[in-house]
């Protein structure tokens, strides 16, 4: 058998079972790391940063705290990794500038009427009051929402317009947490979208 690079070839003189054990350990490490990230993502979204403990994450991930410390270093670093793993503002901005008010309105209306929070906004809004991670939250909101939105806007004061729209988006998440899916009453979805479209149009124009 030929190997194309050093990563694929076993160590010279190493028994095949040794390589298999090493591969098994690597896969186990990757699996444990993924379980920890999944558990942390879920708990941070449900409870917010301050309410989540390393012990809770370890129990949910079926891993011990020492492994969390080894792989991530601290709860703050784990939180940063959770944010880094979550994608950019989910496809909302991938439209022409003229369509942005309507698309943003649809996104916020969907979140307001949803039975569950979106994981990204839920994590950000539930954790925003923690001073320990304030900088992480600010950087995430800026990189995921504010700056991409600003980049889509032409004309003067793009930062101001994007900032006001971002405030509405984040405020919608907070309102959803307080009042649940009845945050704007049982109005028709299109009625809510139409009103929000008018608001976003005013913000972005």
C-alpha cells in the first residue's frame, strides 16, 4: 500500500493496532468535544451565560469538567467558541438593498411569533447583561449583524441606519423572551410584517 503524505502513513515500526488505537482516541476526543459544544450551545441559549455552570455543561455532555477545561480552558472561552461556531445572521441579508426592510421585517415577525427562540439571538440576548462577556457579545453582534447590514446600505450614515435596525432586531429577541409567542398579540402574520416593514424602511432609508 502506498501513502501520499505523512499524515496518512503509520509511524515506522508501529503495529497496526497502535495506529487504530490512536485513531480511536482522536475520534473519541472529537466526539467529546462536539458533545460539549452542543451542550453548551443549548444551555447558553436556554439560560444565558451567568446561569450556566461548567458542572451543568459536563452533565449534559456526559463529560467531566476536567475535559472541558482541557479542550476549552474556561467557561468564557467555551462561550466564545460557541459564538464562533454559529453562522452569520442566517441568510437574512442576502437580498437586494430595496428588499432589506421587508426581509428584516419577516425575520423579526417570525421570531416574535415563534414557539421557540432562534439559538443565536437567544444566546446573545440572554447573555448580554453579563459584564464578563460583554466584549464577546458586542463583537458578535457587530460582526454577525451590524457590519454586514451596514455593508449592504448605500448612501450616507450607513452605520447609523444599520445600528438602529440592529437595535430593533435585538429588541425583538428581548420582547419574545419576556412575552413569548404572544409578544405582539394574535395578529395576522402579514399585518405584523407590514408594520415592521414600514419601521425598517424608515430606519434604513
